[in-house]
C-alpha cells in the first residue's frame, strides 16, 4: 500500500505541475492577443527575435538549474543526507548568482552582437536583468521539486504569468503612448520593450513567493538537518564539483535541444533578407507569425511533457540511485502514458481545428490563414516533442546526462541541412521552418527512445500508451470538426462554435479512452481531480 501511494504521489505531483503548465500557457495566449493588437505584427516580430536570444541565454545560465539541482538533492534525500542536501542548495545559490550575474551583464552590453535585427536590441536589453533573478528562482523551484512538492513551483508559475500578462499589456500601452512623432517602427520597438518588462515583473513576483515559502518551511528544514547523522558531510568543494559536473551536461543538453529555435531564426532571417532580398520588416513580421502565433499555441500541450519531465527527474533519480530498477521503469511508463494521454488528442485537435483556434486567440485577419496553416503542419510536433522531452529527462535522471547532448547535436545538424535546402530550393517559406521542427523532434524521439531502451531495458505498452489514445483521438477529431462546422453554420460565431466543439470533443475522448481500456479506474484516480473523474465516469456508466 505504501509503495502504491508513492507511485500515485508521483503521478499526482506530475499532474499538478502539468496542470499549472497548461494554465500558464493559456494565460500566455490570452494576453498575447491584446498585446499583439497593441504592439502590432512588427512589434511582435521584434519581441520574438529578442526573446529567442533571451531564452537561449537563460537556458545556459539558469533554465536547467531546477532539473539539475532537484536531481542532486533528491539523490541525497534518498539516503536521508539532509545536511548535504542543504549544502547543495546553498552552493547552487552561489553558482547562479555568479553565472546569472555574468550572463545578465554580457547580454545587456552585448545585445547588438546577439540579434541580427537592430530594432530588437533595446528589447533584449530590457530582458537582461531578468536572467539574474531567474537563476535564483530556478534554485528555489528545484529545491522544492527535489522534496517531491510541485505545488510551490506550480503556484509560482501561475503568479509569474499573471503579473507578466498584466505588466506587459500596461507597459506596452504606456510606452507606445510616449511616441508622439507617429513613427510606427519606433512604436513597435517601445511596445516590444514594454512586453519584455512584463517578463521581468513576473519573475520577481515568483521569486518573492518562492522565498516566502522557503522561509515558512525553514524550521522544518533545520529540524531535519539537526537529526541528520551522516558521519562525514560533503565538503563545499566536493559539492561545487558535483553541481558543475551535473549542471554542465544538463545545460549542454537543454541548450542544444532548445537552440534549434534560435538557429532556425538566424538561418531564416539570413537567407530571406541577405540572399532572397526580402525587406527586413516583412521578414520580421513573417517570423513573428510563426514564433508567436503558431509555435505559442503548439507549446501549450508541449508544456505538459515539460512538466512531466521536471516531475520525473527527482523520482527517477531517487529510485535509480537506490537500485530500484523495476520501480524506475514503472515511473517511466507512467510518465509516458500520462503524457501521450494528453499530447495525442491535443495534436489531433490542433490538426482539425487549427484555423478556429488561431482565430479565437489571434483575431488579426492579416495573419490568420498563414498562422493556421503553419499550426496544422506543426500539430504532430506536440507528440514528438512530448516524447523527446520526456526521454531527455529519463536519461538525465538515470545519470546518462551526456547522451541527450549527443542526440541533440545530431538532430540539430539534420535540421539545419533540411531547413537550408528547403529555403534555398523551394518556396515553402514558413513551412520550411515547420518542416525543420518536425525533423528535429522526430530525430530526438528515435535516438532517445533507443537509448532509454538500452540503458533501462524498458519497453512501453504500445497498444495502451499509443494506439488506444490515437484511436480515441481520431474519433474525437471527427466529432470536433463536425460539431464545429454544424454550430458555425447556424450561429456564424467562431468562439461559440469552437467552445462547443471542444466540449463535445472532451466528452467523446473521455468516453472512448475508458471504453477502449486506455485508462482504468485505478489509473484515473491517480490523476489530478481523479476522484471527481471517477465519479463522472460512474454516473455515465463507463465504470462499475
């Protein structure tokens, strides 16, 4: 019974983080629409160019910290080494203050060398201080994740995004109002800079919240440290060595895995501006449509796999470190099943309802058809990135931290070759970017899956994990498209038709995954609000 509770807790904590990830992404989409109306497609393009560089620098300096630190601390907690776990936390804070401080300074003063589009430079400079605070926030999140609590991280993420949304819109509006000469490009730059201010405000509120939670738990932490009877505590020099040797592969893996976005941007802008002779503003607008509209929507369900990854690392590290290989494989199977249970219907939903979804979030008509068509092509990456992100975390959790780095490099090379060839020898334009994304995520899936199978002797239940959810999702997609078309025919209102279609789709999918045996009552109970879902299923006579 105790063992089962631990397994259920793992899925529940992962579900909490996944739910928070979805809420965060939804808030992000909801505020991007009015923000895009304020700053325009040109401002949107400058923001996208700057935030891509900011994200990569954040990846190198602090983004990987929560996963890496949660892994190192979880390993010590597994052996009840509370004093060593606390020392890891303290050393990690020193590490991010130094690295994050250097990264912030270099970003601010080197912004003109980091972005190709000159008007994106001031926007990147606004992002610079946020890098420093993000590192400290990352350590605090990793600390609580290592203790098996995803609630603190989840709440901080939601608070961060709410303030981000509010400040972004307000700051963009106020800064644009300061431009009195009617220069549209200048307004776009000011608006994009205001949006960047919102990101910093969000990180600050999340940091304050996480610090407050740490202060509230400090007495409990100190009591556990006093009870620690570890004979020889690790020295700070040893811990710094462990942090550096652990964080570095995480950084390399995460950097290469995510830098494909920046590489794509550089290649696309270089070829279209310098070789194809397109106007810079047009290229910026086109890339903004791809990055902010299509990719941002795809990233909502992908956030689930990222959350599963974050939740998986401490659990997998702990069981693997204590030689409980069967339990490790079980957790990998749970995480994969739960990720696919949501990623597969999400991909199908985006495929069949791409235009209504884009129109619901981004009503700007001039970009609607392009964004919708690109989103339709990208839909499959929800599944591919879901799997590759999760298997990255699994390999890192079992100590094979260098393997994802190698795989990311291979996939990146394949992606670059495909993107360059498509841009030079076809007229696919943004669809070339979509094709490169598919190629990259597919390569990562294949390579990572082979490694997990090799090092963990793991093989998933293909029928239950993939085929049954896919069949249920296919039927759901037909129902969703049919319902949307029928409702829209009568009311001519996209939002009403889309909401009704999504509601029907959710019911159809819920019924089918139970009827097909993709999920049973016990598994349903492990999900967030599982008891309520079981109650609904029984009222619908789906469960006895």
